[in-house]
C-alpha cells in the first residue's frame, strides 16, 4: 500500500463484481453469482448470463472473455509537494529512540518536468455454471498498468503503477477468485470499498482495493416483491494491502491476524446505499524489541458509508430537461489506526510506536462527492470533489529529565476534478480530465506551533479507451 | 591534594581535545532543542542557542569529549550534559532576556558531518537539531508520489 502510485485507469473490472455493484458500474449484476438469485437450469442456454457468454464445451460451464486497453497522456504541474520525514531521536531512557515526524517542502520539478505517457490494459475471463449449492463462478483479471518515464540516465523506462508490496506479479493478478453460492475465495475487491471513487477517471480520496480474501455474501433480491435488493457480506482480507508504515515510526511485524471486514448494501433501480467497517490488527516491531512494552499490539478500525442516486432529469424538470440523466455519489470514511482504508496519499502512518513501545493510533477521514451528467447517449461529463485529513501524534517522551518532547502533525487536503468523455464509436471512448490539488500541513512540537506549509498544483490528462 | 589531579586531567583533556572532530551548531528559533549523541568518537561540539526557550541534551562517549553550550533565552535555558570519556571538558553559559526568530519557514536538512549525522528541522517557532553517530540514525521519508 505504502508508496504505491495511484492507478489512473479503467475501473470497470474493479467494480464489476462486488455485491450489488452492477447498479453502479453499468455492467450485468452478478445474477449468476447471487446467493439467492433464481438459478437457471443446468442445461440452460448461456445467454441467460449475458449476451457475451458462450458454452465451454461439454463442461457445463459458460464463459465470457473481455479485455480493454487505455492509453493516456498526463501532465502533473506540481513543482513541489509536502514531504514527511520520520526520525527517532536519541533517548537517554529507551534504546528505541524518541519518534519524531517533520514536514518540509520537497521538490518534484524533475519528476514532473515532462508529460507522462501511460497504459492500462486488462484482460479477463469468467466461467460459470449452476450446481446444487448455487452458482459456481471463476473469474480472473490480468492487469498491466504503468507509465513510461524518462530516467536520469536518459531513454524511456516502464514503471508499473499497480505493483503490490513491490511485486509486479502480484499487481498483474488484479483479480482471481472462485465463488460458490455466496462464498468467494481469492484475490477480489475488498468488501470495504464503495462501488467507485467518484465518476472521475483519476481516483478521488476513496479506497478501492483488490485483496486476497475469503468472503461470504448473503443477498436477497426482489425484497417484498419490489425491485429492491439487499446484501450483507463478511470477509477476512489480507492486512498487508492496507498497511501504512515507514519502518521508523511504525513497522509491522510479519505475522498478524487478517483484517475483518463487513459490509451491507441496499439497492433499488435509482439508489445504492453502502455501509462498511473493518478491523485491522497492528503488531509493531519498530519499538517492541527495546523495552518489553506490553502495548505493542492493538486493533485499528475503519468505517465507511456511501450512497449513489440516479436521476432522469425530465422526471424532475419536465420535458424541458430533454433525455438527460445524472447520478450523484457521496461517500465518506473514517479510520483510527487503519489509514489504508481511507484511500488517500501516504501522508500518515497507521500508528506511532513511542520510545517505550506504546502505540498511538493515527486518526483520519476522507470523503468524496461526485456528479456525472449524461448529455447524450454517448457524451458525459463529471465533477468530483474529494477531501481528507489525518492527525498523527506521539506520546510525551523525555529528551532529558524534565524536558518532554512530542509531536502532533496534521495534514489536510482536497482535490477538485472535472472531466468530459465521448464514446466516438461503440467501445471506443476518448476523454479529458483536469484537476487541482490543495494540501496543508501543520504541526506542534512539545506545545510549540510550527509554521503551516501549503501546496497546490494542477494536473491534466487525456485518454483513449477501447473495450473489447 | 585532590585539586591537582583534577586540574591535570583538565589540562590533558584540553590538550587532547584539539585532535577531536569539531562542529559548531547554531539555533535561533523561539524554541530550540539540540540533541547531541555522536557515539564513541572524540568530538568537540559548540552549541549556540538564542530563543524564548533553549534545551540542549548531550551524551558524548568518545575518548575525548568537549562541549561548549552557549544559551541565551527569554525564559528557560536547559543543558543536560553527560560525558563518558578519558578526558571531558564542558563549558555552559546561560544568559537571559533574549528572544528568538518567530515564523521560520518550514524546512528540513540533513548531512553527514565529520562528527556524525546532522539533521535540523526549523519551522515556525521550533528548531529541532540532532547529531547522531553511525548506526544510531533511523530516518524515513514518505508522502505523495509524483
């Protein structure tokens, strides 16, 4: 999680298969995978799953293959940004040292001098058949996302942006799971995330993560004879995908419990509501070795709530609105000791291990508000505003007798994005999107305020995407 | 009788200190903190602090250790000096009715000096300086990628 570049690209595969996600992502809902959906007969034609499904020999499975490619050019206008420096100061009392967090202006002029060219390519395959225990579904999505950069020694280098924990291979396997009924095992979308991070192509401050997990979803369609659906999900997820540590203030021990994640959703033809929560175990080794502190383990926690609403404007304003549609998305998340669930840049570690081994959880929040307007059947535009905040503190430690020291660093940020996209021919879309980012850091050291540091910069991107 | 060996020791220490690595550090924020822990090398460190409050914490474990702390504060000067060498010299001067420079631009710098690893953070009314020896410096960097 830490240090990973945010993915630029397509989100269709990412959000296509979460519970009730078909509502939001304009893809077939997971009817075939629903725990309680009416099961087609085993001999039924594959068309019952969708127009692109075909028979896989005599196996009884139906399959569907797809792939899409996005090529983009982008310009980051940031000359500098806020950099965080973590350090452990000498302590006369504890070998671990006193944790400190500084912030300063960091130049990125060299990294952002040239426009970037990037690609996001995905290929996926789904197989499904009915069994006595419900639908058996297998899905794999291979994804290569990255940018071509100009390193210092010249030339052109490909830099993957979806490597996971430094592993390009792990990033390549975007999703790979098997589902039987409501039980799903493999690399899959986290149950914490909402359907999308806003309607922008570039991510807003919202967490959408694919993670190795075991999950179970119970879903009920046509609630009380209506077109409404509800679902509840529970998952055990890979905690390493969420960890935000720097090896100085915070350093995770290699083994710990899986993250415990739950979600509930309600969907109707016009509304989708999502609530989720997560527990994230922390077992520290940044300072645990020094002092035998009894408090080198704790649980972080995160919660989210989101909603999406679709509207046909002629239903509101009458025929004058024409045949236009819109949809709103609003989502927020809070976290304590689990900053990785906020979907924000790496501006805070999950926790701070004090010199005596005690742990202090970092708190934070993020929120996204987004609107997408469909002007015609092929032309749409979007406007997204995101914000976040973190508060990271240490406990008071003695630099010397009667000389306590601690830090309290707060980062606040927001992001405004606007874009327009046109489908010039079936499956081929072109778009342009611009954004502006604001971020401010403030600090307090042993009760004395440091100076705030603010940065702001724009970014611009244009892309072409072909879906096959 | 006891005074003579002490004076001799001081003279020897002062003589040997000439071969110790020298470094002069200056802080002028409202609130100044200096931590000196260069490890087991001989060092000769001068700290000059001017501010509302000044604090210097020093632990020198080299064969020859010398430190000169010059503090000028509005309200509080604190110096904690610990020297564990064959020859140790410490001079501490504390004066009052001075003030620091408020509103310093946020900045962080670090460098390897002949005495040890030196890091300095200045921001607003705060200055935090640390001089650490080999193997005892742990620093991380993070933030948004571009």
